[in-house]
C-alpha cells in the first residue's frame, strides 16, 4: 500500500512528482503530498484526497529543484487527513520523509522522542522516522540514515531529503518495494516501475537492507554496511500499458486485453505440441509429491481453480489456503512438497510471509507472478511470469486470467512429464482465447443485465466443482467495485444453511455451463427458483432447455468443461463492471482498497 516517488536531477518537481504519483495512485488514494528542498528550506504541500486535489492545491507553485519526494497514501496509522498525509517533517522542518510500510516499534520510539522534546503533528507511525533522523543527524545524511534504520522495526521503503543538503536524497528498503530508474539526467525512485518508464527502461531493483545515497553526480548503494555492486536491469514493459487507450476505465481496458494474454502465454509455453517451462530448469517436477498453493484474494481463487486442474489432469495432490492463514498455521509438511505462490504484484505482505515460512521449513518455492523484479520473484527458487502487462485497476482481471492460464499449462506440463497424453487438452485450450473474445464482444448483454440488477441489495454466486472458485471470484469482483454484499458459495452447500437467505429480493448468479455436474447444478437452480430467488444463469451456447425453463439466461461459447473457469469469469467481470458504473462507483479505485497490500 502507498506509493512513493523521489526524483534526483534538476527540473520541475511539481510535474515530475505529480506525474509519478498519478501512476502510483492505484496503490493508495486517500491523501497525497510532495516536498522539495529549495532555497535553504523544505517546501511541502499535502492534502487529504486524491492526487487531483493535491494538484489543485499546488496551483502555480514553482517547485524547480534538484531533489523532490512524493507520496500517495493508503491509511494504516491515523485516518486520512492533511496532517497524516506524507511527506512528514521534523520539528525544524529541515528534513522530509515519505514511507511505505509499517514501523512496528513506532510507539516506544515516539515516547523516547517526545521525552526529548520532539513535537509530533500526525498520528502516523512514519513521523517517528523523521524525528529520529533529526535527533541523530550528524551533518551527513547517509551516516544518519544508517543509524536511523538500525533503530526501525517492521517494513519500510523510504526516501528522505534535507534542506541542509539540497542535492541529496537518501533511501532505504526493508520489506517494501523500491526501484530506481536511471535516466540520462535524473534518478527516479518509485514503489514500482510505472513512474520510471516515461524516462527510462533501465532500473535497479533494491534488496532488503539496501541503503541508497543519491545526488545528481553519484549513486551509491550499501547493504548491511558493505558497498554493493549496482546491477542494472532492462524492463520490457511500455508506458502505453499504463494508459487507458480510449477505454473509460482501466478495468474495462484490462478485460479487453484478456484474449491476448492467454494467446501470449500459450505461444510462450507450447512448442511443437509440447508444454515447456524453461523457468523450472533447476527443479525436478517429477519429484514433487504435492503442491502447497499460497495466495490472497483473486490470486487465491486462481489457486483454487488450479487445485481441481492439477488433481484432474496431473493427478497431483494440492493443498491450498489463503496466505494470511498459511503464515500462522502449524505446518505439517511433506519435505517433497513444493510451495506455489501466486501473486500479481509480488509484493503482498501475507504471501511473502507465507513463502518465507515454507523456505524456513526447507520446502522448494515457485512463484507465479506478474511483476518482474518484485520481492516475491527474488525470494523463490523459480519464477513463472504471467506476462499480463501492467495491471492498474485495483480489481484484478487480466492478471487472474493469466494466473489461470499458467496453472493450466503447469498442470499439463506435469501430466506430460508423467507420461499422460495431453494433446487433446492442448487442442481444446487453443479455442479458449476466441471464446473469451466472443464474451467480450457480447458486452452489451452484460450491460443490459446490470441495468436490470444493479439495484439489488445483495447477491449470491453459485457454482460447483471447477466453477465454485469462479463463483467466489465473481462475488469478489462485484463487492470490491460496487460495494454490494455478494457471497460466493458451492451450490451443493446451499441446503446446509444459506438457502435460508433466498427470497424474491435476493439475486443469485448461477454458473451452469456444460459439465459432468451440470444436472446437479440444474437441480440447485430449481431449488432457488422454487423459493422465488431471482436467478441470473450462465449457460453454454446451445443449451436451449435451460433457456425455456428459466428467466435471465446468458450464454457463453461452449469450451471443454475443464477450461470453463477461464471463459466463465469474463461475463462476471463485465457484469460487476457495469453494475459499478451504473451505481456511480469509482471503478478503478474502489474505496478502502489498494492494489498492492504490502502491510499485514
Ligand atoms: C483483486 O481484485 C483484489 N484487488 C485482491 O484480492 C488481490 O488479488 C490480492 O490483494 C492479491 O494481490 P496480489 O495478486 O498482488 O498478491
């Protein structure tokens, strides 16, 4: 959560910082601020609200300077307010800091600093950093930073500037992401690479315990007191991926990109009728006795689909839990098992902590991740990239489709290694991107459905077997962007309690595409109908019977039932999108949420 940006190199910091923050706004958007070191003092402007509010407040301010820092916040300690917005200043306003993460020992530090006479102006944990810096300042920003960081517990990525040394920015990373872009005339510090892309594709991914000393003429990085060789990576992402390209929202744009994402991954991993995963070179998949799948939210739902797929086509046992549970369980593990961690951002704190536990217990770890160079990719034994491109909308769509595609391919790969014939499955897989395109072309149908249902006060989403996770994911999409209570449920469980909820005011989305379990699902729908629930049914094209017997049936192209989760989630994404638009919600930046959940 929270996005930080810093720029070193003379220029208009107002523009540079605001442009950068806009690209990081998806990480948090309850308040924002910027600071520059200029004319012997720190100029700071910060406001509650989105970046647009800050931009208006900055008006015509002249922020030409050599160093500047900015922040967009997702509140943890202290409600969203001007005072709690970053950057935070010390008592004499000589230093300014922006921070992403949580300082866990901020209370004892604050007490200590208060006793020494420091005056605090916010309720944040972050403010202790800058007062501690003031307390320990020895005339040199870098050596002071070393001292300060040695006193901090918890997670942090931070950038700090000083009016005493207005050409210098110091930064530190432990547990929260920070990347440096190396452009010709400036260094750009940011929580992810998107603000950097407009200047350069050359980046340095910082590691935990890295400390950075940066001025226009020099960049120095140390780790645990030792100088570190600077490793520059070249990123392939393009800045156009961070633009809406004519779509009203990033979410709709990203939904449209999904067929291309599946095609790209199939082209990368299927060669001459065989599934290939060069990424797994150092791992012998045949020695893997079971998978321990870890993820949060949408990534967890992808893993749930994966469980059915691995079991069915590869005969591989799968255990799955949300990362926030894995990390605190008393794990009884098979040493031959392997942890498969799924994450779009690669920065989700719970997922990282769960993976750390598997590593501590000597279990092999593989990441399925969208962000090159993210923390997750740098802690695991191997990474399979999902290549979905930058995902900006807080509600994940194309990253989910990419995760599913990789999990299917991985299951097919293991099945192939186990000597199973996968050629039929591969043929069926080829038809999936076009089926997804057909659903998207039919978006007016989901707009119509949304028009008829956006006033419902609550929704149930039902599915069975492979489409039970689809029900969970469809419900998550609806609740996170439209704020309508929505619950996903395995349809067979309804009779054990939730059916009591059904009446004429309950909208029930039923996933009933063709599968071996279709008849059972149909009976469950009958049970809802006879209790006057308002059903919306997703069925396979050609199923005329259901169209005759039920109202509000929408059809999706028929694909092999194994692949139905990849197709069936798309109508639910579109439905949630249009409901949110009709309710006037902020689709790409829903309230209370942030794209990367980098705190526990
Ligand atoms: C999805 O729409 C959510 N915004 C959220 O559940 C997300 O999938 C979750 O926070 C995990 O994020 P990650 O994939 O970046 O780890």
